[in-house]
C-alpha cells in the first residue's frame, strides 16, 4: 500500500525565457501571496537556472527555492555539490536540488548524452551526497572520478534534499529508491501521477523506505483565463517547444491519450519548421489534458484531480503570453485554501 502525506503546497516555476528581474519578482510575489515554493528550470540554451535561484534566494526569506533540474552530464558531482551547498547557505537551508537526465535532444546537441542515464544519475547522487558531508572524498567509478576532493567550507546542511526527475518507470523507481522526492515532467496528468506513484513505491520498497515524507512535484503549464479559446491558443504556442521532443509512446504521452504517431508527426513538423502544421497537430483536447487552462473554476477542479491522484506539490509552469505574476496571485489568494 502506498502511503502519501497528501497535499503540501502550490508553487510557481520560472524558465530561462524570462528575464532574471521577472524571475525574482515572481519569487517575491509567490512568497507574499503564501505559495510554498519557487522552482527554476535549467533548459538549454536559455538563461541558467542556478543564477535565477541565487537571485531569488537573496530576495526572499521563507519560500523554498528549487532547481528543476540539472543533469549528471554537463556538471561534475563536485560542482553540483559546491553549487548546492552555496545556494543552501544563501537561502538559509531553503534549497531543493533537482537532478535528472535532461532532455535527450539537448544533450545530444552538446555531445553529452549516453545510453545509461539511470546508472550515471545513481552514481552522481551518491557522489554529491558524499561530498556534501564535508569530508575528504576519494571515489572512482565508470562515470566519475574524485581524487582528494573536499569542500573548503562547511555546508549548512550535510544532507540537503535531492529530488530526481524522470518520466519512465525505471527512472521513477530509482527516484523512489534514492531520491528525497521526484519532479514530474511538465504535461503531467492525473493518470500519469497515479502511475508514477506506483513505480516510486516499487523503488522505495527495494530499500525498505517509507514514503510518508516523500514529495511528488508536478509541473503544469498554466494559463488562467475566462476565455478558454484564448487560453488554449496561448498554451498551444508554448507546447510547441516541448511536445515535439516527447517520447513517442512514452508513459507521459500515453496516459494523456497522445498516440505515438501523433508525437512523431509533431517532431517531423517541428524539424521542418512547419509551424502551421504543428498548430494543427496539437489539438485542443491535447492542450486541455496536458495543461492547466481555462477559468478559475475549471482550473481548481483540475488541480484537485491532480491532488487526488497524489501530487503533493503542484507548480504553475510559466507560459509566454500569460502573466505568471497574476497567476501566482490567483494561486495564492484563491486556490491554495480550496485544495485538500
């Protein structure tokens, strides 16, 4: 039986599409309106998530500051530990660090991706945690080398939380086994959340770990607007950045009713630069299933469905064309207290 701690909080996210000043303002507004967390994406090749986090940490006092996510390819675990510990000090222990394999398409563009993301991530988490203890570390495996590595400052927390981010069943099981939480991909649906919990539980069971304090974070592209058609069209434009690179037949799309041939067609349209065709392929039903769109009443209903499925923390992912600041105000002042 899966034991979950129930609804925790609503949060906001910020991507590198937006200027740093807007990211900081969003974190400040989120804190002012009672939201629990602000998450910052590291999407290549946009603005970097870690500078966002640092700026937000210095501008706020209470809200959790999360990174969702870095990967085990572009940074050595020693650098991840160093940055993690520094951000945790800056935020007075409010930092949550997300680690995942990244978007394969982006990794391949830099020649960084390999075919063993789970093994590499496991090794990375293990080494980051060792370095975060502040002790002298000598470590060698097929992925990473650490020769007499020791942080020259004392981390404020020697066991700060690391959340993993994976879509597939094996990655989710690894998240349950070694992670303090899991960050689900954007476009998560209630059906996918339920399935994700099942796999997280399998991983936790391997090591006899309780899930009482385990957190499942779900990102939802958010456009709150009384004009549903307008909201759908705004979210559709955003979806063009991500849906074509989704795994055809993967669990995320399958649980949303998006067939493999649909995803493949989106990829081919995006590759050819056929924006009109891509708009036709991302039909309204896909947008309504994969995003948080519409008026306040319908958005509250959808959020509750996500909570009922097991999403502890739901994060409003910013969509160009929608106002993330206004969304944060609505989430905090009107939505948070209605969810249970």
